C-alpha cells in the first residue's frame, strides 16, 4: 500500500533538481557582476528543503495509488512554482510575493505571461531563470502527459498511454524509462533550435534563452518586443519550425526512435495540426490582404504564419501587435487560443484530438438521425473508441469553457475591463501568455493588474496545464475519504 511518503519523496527530488538549476543563472550573476546574489540563496534554501523531504520520506518501495497520483500532480507543480519564485523575491527588482508567484507559475506552466515591464534592461540572470523555468515546465508536462495523465483518465488522455503498466502502482519504473528517452529528444531539439538561432544572428545568450522557451512553447523572451525585436525573417522561420516540433506529441518521437519511420505521416493528430495551421494561416493571410494593413504580400504571409503558429500552439511570441489588425483578428486569435497543439506535446489548450473527437461525435449523431438502426464503430488513429470515451472528451470541453467563463467573471469582479477579463481568462487557462487589449495585449504585460487578478490567473494557469480534472478532483470531499 502506497503512503504519502512517496509523494513528498518525489517532490523532494524535484526541488533538488530545481535548486540545482538555479546555479546556472547564479553563474551569470558572477559573470556579469550583478549586485544581487539571490540565486545562490534561493538554491541553498530549495535544495535544503528538498533534501529534508527526501531524507524524511525514504521508503524501500516507491508506490503511488490513484488518489496519491492526483495529489502528487497538483502539489508538485504548486511547490515548484512556490520555490521557483524565490529568486524573484530575493532579487533587487522588488517583486511582491503576488508578482513573484505569478511570474514563476507562468514560467513553470509555460504560459508566458509576465509582469516585468522592462525586459531589455533586466538582469540576465533573471531572464535566464525565466527561460529555465519554462524549459523545465515543458519537459515536465510532456512526461506527465505520457505517463501519468493517461492512467488518471483525464479528458480522454488514456488514448495516449504508452505500452506499459496499467496501474499507477507500477508507474515509477516506467516513468523513469520513458522520461530518459524523452529528455534526450528534448535536449537535442533545444540544442538544434539554439544553434540555428545563433547562426541567423542571435547572441549566444539570446539563442540559449529563446531555444528553451521555443521548444517548450512557452514564449518568454529576453526583449520587450519578443521575437519582433530581431526583425529577422530567418529567426521567425526557425521559431515557427521548432514551435511546431514542440507542438507534436512526443509519443510520436518515441515511436520514431523505436523504428516507426512513418509515424509523423500516419498520426491523425499531427495531420490535424498541420491542416488547422494551413487553414488558419490562409484565413489570416487573406484577411490582411484585403485590409489596409500596409505590408507587401510576402510580409503578410510571414506575419500571418508566425503569429498563427505562435498563438495556436500557446507559445505567445509576437512580431506585431495583432490587436491593431481589426476586430476580426481579435476574435480569430481568441478562438485559436482555446485550441492549442497536440496532446502529449509541450503545447496547451483544449488540444487537437479533442476537437477531432467532437467532430466524430457530431458526424455520428447526423448518421444516427439518417439511419437510426445503423451500428457505428468509432475509431481514432486505428484504435476503437467507446461512446463513454467520447463523452468524457465532450465533458472536458464543456468544463474547459465553463471554467473559462468563471475565470472571466472573477477577473471582472477583481476590477478588470471586459476585453482584459475575457482574454486574460482565455490566455491563462490555455497557457498562452499575451492577451488582448491595451493592458495585457501583445505590447502590454500583467504588471498593473490587481494582485487578486494575478492569483486568479495563476490558478487558471495551473488548471489549464494539468488538464483541469487533475486539480479539480482535490476539491471534492469524497476524494479525501478512505
């Protein structure tokens, strides 16, 4: 029988890794002679607490039952966000606790919303830490989406379970095995992305920072104007390619490494992502073509492609203030925010496969109206799927939209205007980053919104990143009963 000791032992391991990661930005504090030594202090505290968790919860057999796996998922992300905020709190930039936690949660959930208003003049150690947080959050959600969420049967994620144990009791050995392969692939993609960024004109620091946030589809940048700062079409092309690679399910990379060379052309979800990108880019291109947006035709293709890819994937990089393109672009990008990339990738949102499931459901309902006595066998990616499975996906989509409305209402009550409330709720639960409007739009940030709004948005980020139910289940009294 698993005990809660396993939960805190694993969280301790994660905190030690987090604390060790703080040494990288600390080296920049020494290199650039920054006055604050916040990272070494935060590192010592985090590693110390992590070590206490590990040493105080040693067990011969590490096991998690279903309830404890739910608890571990939420508690781990909350603890990492909390300790990840320490470098911000201890820095000389005078973050409040609300701001530090918001920035940390935005990083670890790969949301990309920021309260820092002057990135160009911010300490490089802080900028690197933000990138590291998103990089760790990206690999963390990929491992969780492939090994943990399928076993929790959250919103249809069981469809993406890798071959292995069917119970959470045996998940840990399998998780380590799968994680090792995924991390290797993740590191290779990050290195390649950074290399091409550097080749096409970024500094070494910018290329490292942006490669981590690109492959994590996080969107934190080292400049206020994001990728638009570089004014380099080649950099935008590199970003677009690696954002798409980060939005592809990593289970496909696993299958490719195991010898399935056709997986990227066979996977229904990947094909759905590509089709959706092509359609969305085409729509936005023709919209810009027939408006008074003053650029040549090639710039319209480039601008529409990059911003559609960035928003759809939840990355949140921007090259232009799409809020100035007209009302249609606002509605269109709000719609793309909800969709997100593929399940099992670093991307976020409702996910491509759930929209495909919804289309299957609608198609079947029409068939039943035409032929009430017909027998319909549902398939997805050559796998048979039951009606109850499709129902769970529809429930997830409904819950997603319902929580979005609740978040929007809470943000409105906290003092935000209509556009800021709606787009803020959408960007947080979809883990996108930039919202719409003058305050949190592409040229704004979250610095000046009320603290209460920051906490509401932080909770929305956590909900969205952990597929809603992994967090919501903790609020039901029956969950805690033996």
